[in-house]
C-alpha cells in the first residue's frame, strides 16, 4: 500500500511541477445552492428542536438548497477514501496536482491496543516532526507549511470554539449564543455536515466562524497521505455544499497533527487551529467527573483576572457534542464574559478578514479600543498577506444580514436554559 502509493507519486512527479499550481484552486470547482450572505434555514421540526438528548432523525433537505448523492461521497463516519472516493477523476486530479516529492517523509503513526497513539521510539526531545500529540508543538520544523494558531494574541481574550457539530438538536444552545451575542469558531465534522446540512447553514447564518474538523474524525497522523488529503478535501466540499463557504482553517481531532499532515493541509490552503486551554468537557461523566470539568472551567475563569493572560489570550477547547458539554458551557459563559475583556471567535481575534476562500468578508473585527496588542502576533501561511488581515477600521454589523426564517424559539430556549441552570 505504502509502496504503491509512493510508486504512483514518483510516476507523476515529472508532471507534478507543471500542474502543482492548480491544487490551490481546487475549491473553485465546488458547487453549492446556498448563498452564504442570504441564508434561510427551512423550518422543520429539527431546526426548532431544543431537546439536546434527542437523537437526530434523518430529514430530506429541500433539493433547491442541498442535493446529496451518497454514491458521490465517502461513507459517512468512515475514512474519506471509502466508497471509491480515492479513485474518482476529481480526487485523482487533485492528488496528482500535488508534488508529493516535496512532502515530508514522516512515518505514518500507529495506534496501540487501546486505540491511543503509539509514540514509542519518537524522539520527543528533538521533536523532529513537530508532532503535537507527543510534545504540543505548534511551530513547524519545516518551511512552507502553515504554522498553527493556538492562542488569541490579545490580552485577557477568550477564544471561543466548539467542536464536533453540527447536530440537529443543538438549537437551544445556538439560541443561547445568539442571545448573548457570542460568536464562536465552530469546527464541523464533514460527515455531520452532510447529515445535518441545516445545522451548518444555521452556523453561518448566526455569524459563527465555520472551520473544518475532518470527514471522519480520525487521528490524522495515522492516516496515509492519500487518506489525509481525502479527509480534508471531502470536508471542504461538504461545508461548501451546505453553506456556500470553503474554510481556510481546520482543527485536528485530538490535536493530532505533525509536519506531514500540516504540509498536506497547506496544499489545500488550510491552517490548523489548536488551543492552549483544554476543558476536557467531553469527558464529564464519561472518563472523569462533572466536578473535574467544572474545576477546569473555574481555573480558566480565574486566569482571566489573575494576570495569567495579561500579555496574551487563549483559545479554549470545548465541544457541542451533547447536553453535558452544552450545559457546562451555558453555566460558565456568564462567568467567562465577566472575567475576560472579550470572548470572541478565532477569525475575529486574529483579525482574519477572509476565513473562507470565497469573497465573504469577516466583519466582527476586534474592538478598536483594545489596540494594545503587541505587533508580534504572526499570522502564517495563506493568511499572512496584507489583504487577509483586517485594518483597524471601525466596522459594524454582523456578517449575516440575510433573511432569517428559522424562528429562534427564545421563550422555549429560556425555559430550557433555566432548567439547565437548576
Ligand atoms: C434571498 O433569498 C430569498 C429566498 O431564498 C430570495 O427571495 C431573495 O431574492 C434573496 N435575496 C438576495 C438579495 O439575493
Ligand atoms: C484506493 O483505496 C483502496 C483502499 O484503501 C486501495 O486499495 C486503492 O489502491 C486506492 N486507489 C488508489 C488509486 O490509490
Ligand atoms: C523515507 O524514510 C524511510 C525511513 O523512515 C526510508 O526508508 C525511505 O527511503 C525514505 N523515503 C524517501 C523517499 O526518502
Ligand atoms: C491564576 O489562576 C490559576 C488557576 O487557579 C492558577 O493556576 C495560577 O497559578 C494563577 N496565576 C497567578 C499569577 O496567580
Ligand atoms: C446529536 O447530539 C445528541 C445530543 O446532543 C447526541 O445524542 C447525538 O448522538 C448527536 N448526533 C450525532 C449524529 O452526532
Ligand atoms: C441536561 O443536563 C442538565 C445538567 O446536567 C440536566 O439537568 C438535564 O436534565 C439534562 N437534560 C437532558 C434532556 O438530558
Ligand atoms: C468596545 O469598547 C468600548 C469601550 O471600552 C465598550 O464600551 C464596548 O462595549 C466595546 N464593544 C465591544 C463589542 O466589545
Ligand atoms: C487586530 O486589530 C486590532 C485593532 O483593530 C489591533 O489592535 C490588534 O493588534 C490586531 N491583532 C492582530 C492579531 O493582528
Ligand atoms: C497598553 O499601552 C499602554 C501604553 O503604551 C501601556 O501602559 C499598557 O500597559 C498597555 N496595556 C496592555 C494591556 O498591554
Ligand atoms: C447596521 O445595522 C443598523 C441597525 O440594524 C442599521 O441601521 C445600519 O444601517 C446597518 N449598517 C450597515 C453598514 O449595514
Ligand atoms: Zn472533535
């Protein structure tokens, strides 16, 4: 398998340099029936459901908005090369447009018997591959790859992020964020996006920053070059199909990224967003206690006022996933808002004007009065160009001014949230 893959890449290496430039335009061939500046989420039961324990029931999206042929996509929740997706003309054209002779020759990692990454034999002191899972490294050891983002540069700033959506029964949580005027970076799983496209549409409609969280949520360093490329590619395509937007940012599941994976992400213009605080909220009541996660939240809230973030901010790992994680968020967000100067999405805290490839300007710029940040914040890779970094102009209004037919059931949501707080 490895040898065949290498032989194939060697065979196309001769022509690769001629067509390599095409890889960066891959997103232009994606299609979507959704205008991200004018989204109307159809009102069906599951776009209004506020029961976080409700299991989603498949619905047929309106074909005027979303047309999905399962035969043209990887199998849901399986590695994105499944269903023959590594052999389509479209995928092979992309694959062959990349000059794999330049890819770092880094070992594909393995999992141990418990499903954990096996770091045996890896030199964590030298950390030659900037392997986050081994060392939490975020600064690549090789050039020409996008450096990870892992903390908002501004002091006392909470970078708000939620992983693993979308999900059709999380509307009360989205209503709550809306009520509090909070925008988050939402890292969506491709398989969830094609299952629950209205959820993804709502994310954009509400003004959240949408980014990729891969197709099937694997430990990416354990996947071959071809699999890694497919995990990225089909997620990009899915998010575009559902929302009209193609992300420039992604978050590695489990934080698992090394310079090989970064290099492949960079071929698609993607930059990794890690975190510097991890609530472990997913583990509450699963592998740890709710109290333990509450303590993490409490500590991170204290850090907002005790000087920990006097010179720079954070990005915090939290999840939509389930009622427990959403309840913890709803309970703690008021305290977070009090303790920090600002609670904002990652596109905003990095002044990223174009978090997508499309012409969709990000208007939630930082409050101009908080202009003290050091100039040392680096925005790497595709976002380094001046045109992608917002000037401190006073911009107003949210990016989504479109019609809104999704009725935010605020009364019901308040009741629900009140129940959560008990
Ligand atoms: C927005 O969408 C609605 C319905 O989907 C359509 O009637 C309207 O013309 C659109 N507006 C613009 C400015 O595209
Ligand atoms: C596609 O993936 C399958 C299963 O992993 C593999 O057998 C096949 O060789 C791959 N095709 C190409 C063109 O790499
Ligand atoms: C990649 O590294 C392996 C050892 O880890 C080596 O056997 C192989 O020859 C290298 N391939 C290339 C193309 O350098
Ligand atoms: C701030 O609070 C955190 C969490 O309680 C603690 O770990 C840290 O040591 C505190 N820092 C300072 C400077 O007091
Ligand atoms: C959606 O979320 C609910 C609870 O929040 C969970 O039980 C369910 O498994 C999720 N469904 C999917 C497909 O992620
Ligand atoms: C959601 O979690 C809260 C807090 O743990 C709990 O009180 C409530 O009963 C849960 N709701 C559902 C529908 O599971
Ligand atoms: C911007 O800063 C001003 C002055 O500190 C404050 O009143 C206002 O609420 C801030 N706005 C936002 C959106 O943070
Ligand atoms: C973002 O813009 C603000 C002013 O609008 C500026 O103070 C800050 O340094 C910028 N931050 C970054 C990371 O570029
Ligand atoms: C902002 O700048 C002023 C003047 O340069 C300085 O005294 C102050 O400490 C800075 N504040 C922060 C939070 O960097
Ligand atoms: C922003 O919103 C306000 C209130 O809805 C409106 O009056 C104003 O014209 C809007 N500004 C822009 C630039 O769209
Ligand atoms: Zn995840």
